[in-house]
């Protein structure tokens, strides 16, 4: 339940007040024939079936501002009842965990009882957002696109180059991230990169996308949809699957933040993860040292070492070195992205990381971490972000 941190204060937390009780997803592919609406509804209905809850009991919705399937159409299509809460979160991949956080807040405060969060995309077969030349220069883009930073990968490449220069990290550290994700995807029949191994030679000789980032430093282009169901902790005990409790939630927007390049900050490499992490651990009974498995947003490999630092798994500038010695593999000190992540399972703005976190704590992952009871899930670093600590 929502609990005060100290008597007589108004400060409250959402600690363990709600739980994820159902997850669903469609197949992933470079091209799927169904529409985004159809994919979304399939994932939501599957998640509700996983939870054992009929669609007519859904009264809350949360998704992304970039989601083209809105709650009105989804509610009608699945046969939901009256909705009393609905929200959308901005900033693309930065919004993934926040969708769950918004539902948790609504349910814990009595605004709703059964919430569904989802993301449906046709990124593999659809157009790239930056190709819309009529919308090329919103205010932040005036400082990047006229100078050749046309795509997200170009902006992250600037941060990556600075990171390599300032802290002595190497492309081998980025390879460690790509390899860990690919190794887990090789175990996951649902992953696009299932049974497609990656070697160091393949990585080092692949074409540049935006130097120093090569082909395998970039996420996949994917069609697909995912969803999850959130209810109160009390109700969760009566659902079909074991509950996975939402232990702590946070969003993060640093002062003077600017897109992915972070131009106006004293240290552009101290991104939104640092802001989200302070809140996340402040409202948790756990710390980084208590996390058994992590699902860290990996649209690009450099985001992982930056996030490892931001969320407190290592010190400033130590994220590259943290990846050494199999640290991110099964049996390592922080097994990572155990379904393959955005780099090797599917890229659906990070929602697959939420579902995989639930599978880990249910004990049903294709790359199960033995005895895992805690999981960190993060949204996109480099943009206003969000994070969850889940526990079984």
C-alpha cells in the first residue's frame, strides 16, 4: 500500500502497492502484415488472459505519446469498461517504465483498479520519424540537425566519442554489451536474432553507422507490440500468475537537459539516468548491490555503460571496465537484457525489457538467472527517462 516515509509528512511512496500480473506480446519481425492497432490489441488481450482478468474490467490505460493507437480505439476494440484513468508519456524510449509508474500511481491512489500499458510499433516496415522534413526543426533540433546530426545514432555517437576519449573506454567495451545481448537472444526463440551468433570479428569489421558506432552498436528495426497488466497488491494475490511487485518507480529530467547531446550540462555524460536513479533508490528498500538481474535500455551500446554508472553499479567513467570479464553474461555480476534487449530481441521502445523483467521474477525466462528476486528495468538514457525496481 502507499505508505508515509515518516509520521506527519505528506511524502508517500508506491513501494509494493501494485504488481504486474499479466504480460503479452506479438511475434517480432522486420515486417508484420497486421496494423499497429491490431498488434496492440492482440498484445493487450494476451496480457489480460495471462493475468486471468476479462477486458471488461480494465479501467486504466497508459502508453507513449509516440503511440499511434489511442486508448479510445483500444478500449472499444478489446471491450473495456468505463475508463477512469488514461495517460501518455513522452520522449520515446524514455517513457517505457513510466507507463507502468503512472498506472501504479493511479491504482495505488484509488483512481483505477485494472490498468494496461502497451507499445505497438511498425518501425521495421514503417518510416523513420526524422524523415518528416516538415517537422525537422523543433527547438532542440535547431542545434543539431543543421550540423549533420540527423538521426539519434548521430547524437549518441558524439557522446560515445567523448566517453571513449575522457575515460579510456574502447570499442571492445561496446562489443561486450552487444555480445551479452546477442548471447541471450540466441537462447530466446522469440528473438529476431535467435540462433544468429555474433563474434568479435563480425563486430569489428562491420560497417559504420555513425562513427564510432558500427552496425552492431545499433538496435533492431522491428514490427511488434507488447503489453502488461497492473493491479493492486491485494488483488494480485488472486490472479492467475505469481505477482511481480512494483517496488520503486522514478522518472528523470535533469536541469537544463537538451535532447541526447546534453549540450547545456557541465558534463554531457551525466544524463537523465542520474536524476532518475536518485529518486528510484531513495524510495526503495534496495540498492544497486541488491539487484539480481537488469534490463537496461540498449537502443545503442554506449547507453549501457552510461546507465551502469548513472544507476550506481560502478563509479563515474567505470562503465566500460564494468563490462569486462563476462560481467553482463549469465553468471556474471550483473546479467543483462536476458531476452536479447533492443539490440538482439526486438526494438519496441524498451517495452520488451519490462516483460522480460517479469519473466525473470516468475522464473520463466529463456535465460533464467537462478533465484532472481529483484530486477532493475530502465528506459532510454539520453532522453527524459524512467525506471522500475521489480521484486517477486
